[in-house]
C-alpha cells in the first residue's frame, strides 16, 4: 500500500520515534511524578525532556506546554477555557469540526455566539474580514493554520497582530501545518493547539496545547495530578492543571523524538520536499480531463494538501477504488463540511492527496497513472 493520507496521520513513523516508543515501554514503566522511587523519577525526567523539546519548537515556556490526548482535546480545552457565558468568537469559513463543534456546544449551553469570516486569496482582505466581525463581546479569534481540505494557508501572523491590537485571545489550530510550516507563540498568537501524530511524526493519541500564559483557562477535567494532593481544588498552575490522571507517557516521549526528527530534517526542507510532490501531482491531474481540481494552481497559498475528484464518482467510492489499486487516500468530507461548501464539493466530497517526508516522486507518478486508469474506466 502506497500511503498518501498524511493529513490524517503520518505514516510511516521515523525509526527514531518507533525506537523511542519501544524504549519508553520497557524502560519508563512507572508513573511520572507520582512516586519517589528511581523508575518514577527517571520517567519524569524523560517526560520533562520531551516537554522541553515541544516547548522550544513552538516558542513556549516549559511549564506552559501541556501534553494532550490529541489536538481536538487541546482545542476543546482552549475554546471552552477562554469563552464565557454570552461571549463571542470569530472563526474562519474553513474550520474543522474540532473547532466548530465545541463552539456549537457552547451556543447551546451558555449563550456563546460565533461568526465566520470569509477567507480570500488576498491576505489583507482575509484579515479585514476577521476584524469586521469583532464586537464588544468578542473574546477569542480561532482559526486554522492551514485548511485540512484544501491546504489553504491562513495569514496567522497578521491575524495575530490584529488580535494583539484589539486585546483579543488568538487560538491557532495547527493540526494541519505544524511541522511543515513555521509557527511560534508571540506577536498576538496566544495559544497553539497541535496534533502530535501528523506533521510532528509522533504516535497517535498525542497532542499539545501551548500557551503564552496570558489567559487563565477553565478546566474540562479534574483529578489526580501528582501535585497538591491534599487539596480538592484542581491546581491552578500549568501543566498540572490540564494533565489530570496518568498522561500518555510513552506517547509524550515518542513525540519528543518526533520533534527531534523534524528539527533534524528542517521544516524548510520538509516543506520543499512535500511541495515538489504536490506540484508533480497537480500537474499530472491537470492533464486528465475527467479530474476536477479546486484551485487554478498549487502554489505558496497552500500547504501540501490537494483535494480532487474523478468525474462524478462520489469521493468515498473513488478512494475505495484507489485503495483497491494499492493507494491510501481519504475520500469524503474530512470533518470540515464548511470548507466543502466553499469549494463546491458539498455533495460529492473530495479525495485528498497529502504526502509526507517519506513519500517519493515515483509513488506520485504511480498514483497519477492509477487515477488515469480509473478515469478512463469510468468515462
């Protein structure tokens, strides 16, 4: 199977990440920070080392770098932690359900409202569209670094600067883009939520919430943290406040190895490699009359993700055909239906091509030939 579903989760994982996971399960078997014996202390040191790597990667302090079960959990923590009764948020029109569903839940439970800003190929226009929707009740702007359907890159630096001027919390969903596009806290970016298992090459079941500490977030979960055990109140300090119960120790340590891998390859080199593959794929698809593409070109506007369809074949059916031919791509609505409405695939969905640092040009060429064969058979 040739794997091009890296926007969902990267595969394969680097050998160093696999080795770190195996070593963690064998060597670091105790609960970190929960006991004074040697294995617990060694495990705590290994987790702290991984936390340091993640903090440095996103320009955060170590204590403000929180391990989460996934990016969705991190986004729920950030969104529900910042927004209060009857407050307002602004999001983009290409957001993932990991942002939209928590907001919808808040509209039903405590009167929160939100507005969707239209994104544009003109970054200044996009920023202006966000700013126009801000009102006196707006407490947060939340947007994706790169859309998971089209790969559209949003101008988070400029949006962050606008939020800084307006005194509004800015939360960035970096599930897509982290590890491929540079991103750090500061200049108005207050909170970053990231998936460990995508562009950071960690295992599934890992995520990060990193914050500049400016905003005190409410908790979603309370429980044992290994600290302040005599008190019933949840600790107020990070990361303990948001790491109730035993964390995914092996996952956190392996995520640290994933960060090492990305740093060693270099974000710029990873992006260049994946962009080259996307450019080849886009060029191949443009030559096939039956294939539908949803942008005029693959260029710097997009992260390495390309949606397409083969004629009028439903996207999930087309993905199944490609699977039968030996290729793994995702077809459907990718948990981001507003993005499909925007590009005109609300009925059909889309098949999503997303390479990784391990993908090769020969694999892309083979996929182009497979799509061509399906297009001919379906004509």
